[in-house]
């Protein structure tokens, strides 16, 4: 099927039509009238709704804008690690991040961004709250010390193992054990069946308290709360008097790891202080979007005009491939989703220019083969074949640079800024897609629309 250029061509046309609907802006109004026929309706991108391995997926497709484009609050928190052992500092920072992420979610902020940044002895947490203008309320919400607390059900009937009751602050009461009594929590694996579990270890005083409580609550639930929300409510099987316990419950490895992090957040609270806070107005963000789009459109028009002036019909086909490239890339940004920032838009536009570079290399190779007396069809295929190595090597170097800037391993000696990562992510995705459009799409367009036309002219 894919050896037939015409079939591939029609598949690409169908793909382009589908991508147009995915790339439509939200609440896009279509209004026109021809004689007595008129249309006036609001069109939205399709909604993803399907089942995958028993999981229901249902979400709308929309563009995710960063703080610099949508407006909101930017807060940088500095974590004080002076009382934390050097080997525990990375885990402590992750624990603090988990707590802040949970607080931001309960704060009601849409699509928050919480990232860690580490540089030598500096440990920071960067929080971006889109659409939030009340900086002081946000700081107050994020700056509280995490509160870990063990509680018991107020009514004995609700505490039994067979009762399925979700614990709340209303139907439970304190047992006198909190985060100060917990030394650490860690991910372990059962020696009996190898399943993930969470091992907890108490301080000397906390272990004594825990022994008294577990002796009293054998066969009953012991809810564990963090920031007034229940994390888990394990059943006490036997009295635990040595200050060490294990929480089981059919966890996956990731679930057990997250629970350990959440418990550590309460057990090892990291003092944080606000070192930077600023608000970006929505009006300023909208103006940035308009200017960025305007600059991008002007640049693309100039590039398209250059390609047509330089290569004629071939340049026009390259422009069509570039248009499909834009549709594919923007659709991926919306489906993943990728949060678009000003540097991210710059990376996207840069990758579009690099996509055009590939076509220029191909067309120049094609001209060289024509000058050597090769037939049009053979010259074009040789042009693609000989240009591929240069295109591949040039894009590999860009991909390597993008990965370094994105810093997927969160290495301290590489950039970790969200803006830099946004630029790297859009550039990386754009370069990968440009390899497809520059070779497959442009080649298909030329085989279907250009080479037959040249053959007719020769006849």
C-alpha cells in the first residue's frame, strides 16, 4: 500500500483534514451567508473519549499556554536543607514537591506547573499558577508546614476491617502520633510474594506510642492523614512494638513509591521560604501571543515566497509540506499536551525553518543531477538519496542539543529552567517531525504532482 505514491498522497490529505479539526481553536465561530444559505455556529476540537485497557479516557483537546502567555502567578521557594543529611536532600526536595503539588491541586488551580531546581547547595521549587492573581493567598497556601497525623475511627463499627468507610476529619479522632514521630518511610518488597510495600520506621518516642496504639487497635483500621487528607488506612494485623511496620495493600511499585514520598513529606518537613514572587497579567500574556503569532506568520510568508521564487513549482510543493508539518506539530502539542511558552514558540518556529533547510538541500542535489544529464525522475530520486545523509546528520546534532537543554535526567550540571525546557521540547518534537515531512511528505507530493507534469512536458 505504502509503495503507491498516490495512496500515500490521499492518506496525507485525509491526515491533513483530520488535523485541521484537532488544531481548531476552542469556541471557533463560523459565520457566513451565500444567498439564502447561511451558517452561524461555534466549532470546537473533538473530545477524546475511549476505553483503553479498561480505563476510560475522556478529555477535551485544547492549547496549554504557559504563565508568560496566559497570565498568573510565579513563585520560587527555597528549601532549607541545613538539618537534612546530604544523602537525603534529593528525596527531601522531591517530598516537598509532592506536598506542594497536592496543595496546588486542592487550591483549585488549572494545570499548575511545579518543578524542582538544584544547583550545588541551592534547592528550589518553582511553582507556576496560571490564571491566579492573588499572590499572597497562593504563598500562604504553599508555605504551610506539612502535617502528618495518625487517627482512628470515632465509631468502632466503622473501624473494623470489613467496613468500607472513607476516613475524614469528621469521622476520625487523633491517636497522638504525628509526623514528628515518624523517622522515615521507604519502598520495599515483600519477602513472601515480592509485592511492593511501604516500610515505616518511628523515632524512639514515636515507636512507643505506635506500639500502644497498635496493641489497642488490632483488627481495625488506622487512617494516616497528610495535610488533612487521608493517604491510606491500613489494617492493624498484630501489635507493633519495635517501632517498625509495613504497609501493604496490593500496591504497584509506583503507588508504593508515591506513598513513601508522601509519608516522608510529613516526617521530614523541609522549611521553605519565598525568594521570588511575581504576577503576569492576562493582558500582557495575550499581547505576547498576538505578537508571537504575527511574527511567525510574517516569517513563514517570507520563507514561502522565497521557496516559490527560487524553486518554482517545487518550492510550492515544499510550502504545502511545510503547512502539513505545522498541522502535525501543533496537533501533537495539543494531544501530549505540551505547555506553550514564548521560548517554546521560538523553538517551534526555528524547527519550521530547519524543515525548509532539508528541502533546499534536496532541491540543490536534484539540480546537480540534472546538470549531469540525468532524467528528471532519476535526478529527483538521487537528490533525495544523496541529501538524506546531510539532513540526518544535521538533525541528529540538533536532537542531541535539544536533549541536553531539556535535561531529562534532571542532572544538576545541566539547565533545569522550565522556559529552557519548553524551548527544547518544542524544538525536539519539531525536528523529529521535520524529518518525516521533509522526506516522506515532500517526496510524495513531488512524485504525484511534479514528476508526471514533467513527463507530459517531455512528450
